C-alpha cells in the first residue's frame, strides 16, 4: 500500500524527501503502543456503533495476530511505510481487507501519534522510577553497612568535619528520592489521553472518549483537542527529570572517583567495574564512573533539544514534533542504564574503614568541636572561634594535632579547658555528638535510614 495521504497528490514524493520525512527507523520502537491504542480505539468504535461488531472483531483479532508475529520474530523488520502507524495500518489491511481501512475512523494520525507517545512515555516514567528505587535501596544498604566508619566531610573539597560514613550515602539517597518524586508527579501529568482529539478539532462521530480512556488506563481525556495533539510538556518533563537524575549520578561518580583514588583511599571500586591501562600495568581506572559523568551531557542535550523544538511552533500540530522522539529514546536508555549500573557498582564497592577513620581526624577537622566545647562552657561562640583559630595556628607551627595537645597546652589559651577536652574531640566523638535531626551521628543516620526505607515503602 502507498502512503495514507496519497489521494491528494498526483505525483510521488522525491526519494530524498521521503528519506528525510520518514520516522519509521526510530518510531518503530512504539509498535506495541500503537497496537494497544488501536485495539482500544476499534473496541470503542464497535461499542458506539460507529463500525460493525464484525469489523471490530476482525480489527482486534488482526492486530492481536500482528502483535503475536512481532513477539515471535515472524515479523522482524519494519519497512515499506513512512512511520510505524502507517506500517501497522498497511499490515492490517493486507491481512483483513476493507475492515482494516475502517480502523482510522474518527481518528487522525495527530492524535494517534500523541497517544502512542504518551503510552510509551508512561512506561518510560515507570521504568525510570523502578530503577531509581533500586539505586536508592543500594545506597541505604551501603549506609547501613558502614555505620561504624567515620569519614571526613568536606566543603570546598577541604576537610571540614567528621561524620558517620552512612551520612554520605544517605545524602545521595535523598537526592534520588526527590528524583523519584519528580518522576511520579511527571507521570501523573503525562497520563492524559489525546485520542479523540482528531487532527486538532475533535470529531463529528459519536465517540466515547471515557471508554477509550478507561481501556488505555489514562486518568482522563484531554480537555482541549488542540492542546491534546500539540502538547509535549511530558517529553520536556521527562528530559528534565532525566537531566537532574544524571546530575546527581554525576556528582556521586565524581565523589567515588576522588575517594577511591590513592590520595584518599576511602572507597574501593570492585575490579568488576574498573578497567586498566594498555601501557601502565599498575592502573585501575574508574571508567564506569567517568562514563556516567560523560553521558550526563546526553540528557542535557535532549532537554535543550525538546525545549527548542517547542519554543516557537504555532498551534496545533506541526512536523517539528517528529523531532520529539529520537532524543527521548536515547535519554531514556542513557539515564536508566546509568542508574542501573550505578546500583550494581555500589553493591560491589567496599569502604576502607582504617583509611577513612584516620583521615577523619586530619587537617584539624575537629576544630569546630573545640570551639563548641568552649561555647558550652560559657564562652561566647565568636570568642571561642577566635581562640580555636589561635590553637590551630599553634598546632601548625609546632607540628601538633588537636588530639595530641596536652590539657596544659590547651589551658594556655583558655582556663575553660579541662582534661575531658581530648576524648571529646576524637573524630568518632565529634561525629557521634551531632545528634540533631538530620545530623551526621550514627544515631541520626540510623533514624534517617528508617525514614528513607519508610518513604520507599510508600512508593
């Protein structure tokens, strides 16, 4: 069969124009969604008496047979049409004759494409959410496994304060929980049905959009037919959700790259998720982390792409919207595969307790606790801060640490210091003292783990 719209034209399309116009090479990914939507549409047409029950059955059975042939591999190649929607209709007509030509009654390719894409996007949101849940669970598990490890916390990539190692993993779990929440909200906004909008103005046939909506699992039909065929906000939202998820992944990768390096040595990335060098035999490279960090740009690229497509098109449908899918598919694969490999890599990663604990006391990371010690003894905090700064300077000049200073040395700076100053500024004591809600102590981290798991259980 020829093109669905060829009746208007006396000549054929130029070969290069055909190639440039065709979307079958990429929109064939939506073959299942096209069959699903067409079955629902045919069922509704039959129920409303717009087509006969015999034609309805022939169409539904024919589409089911096509699905079975694709799933079994009998149909392994999509060709001979300009898009997946034309391919399916041509194949149906080839099998059942004129009954297949009635499928497109009360439907335009505009609302057909918009519906198929929303069905696919709905699944993509679900797949992304599921992968994010697994990743968040992996982070919480890693936090729980390392409750007894103290690790330096950093600001400006300089040691700041000691903290329970689990606090680090929980911080990323919170980021991905927000990603999950965004995905769920975006999915809800996407779950609106365009089918029945026609080309842009609805249809004169007595269709039942609520029935089709129910058959396809949408929450509601769209309220405006023009918006129904031209809205791609859901694609832009998916791109944003993926972009922010990839941003969080990239930050996690950066931390893992730094902390697994020899200069830090806090983490050990498993050999299974590392690579070597073709010339330097000693190398163990964090290539998976680096690759995820690099792939982040692909998600950002699609976000820019879809926003640019949408920014200037007039109502209603325009061919520009054909450019909404290739980037979407790539963005989905890139983000979900990155999330999944990160969850696996975290599961195999180990934390070096000895190196982490030792580093947590270096570079005067417990200095804030010295100032807090004085403040709790009645010294104004700003004064305590100044005194502690002088103590740090003294330590640097005399090759001392806060932990190996004697009580007598401390008392030369303030008579508020007592013998309990030394045990109170060990890295573990400093971390464990931070029991405020959401703090870095082991106790607070345990509470946060319970909170994260509770929130995950509600998803």
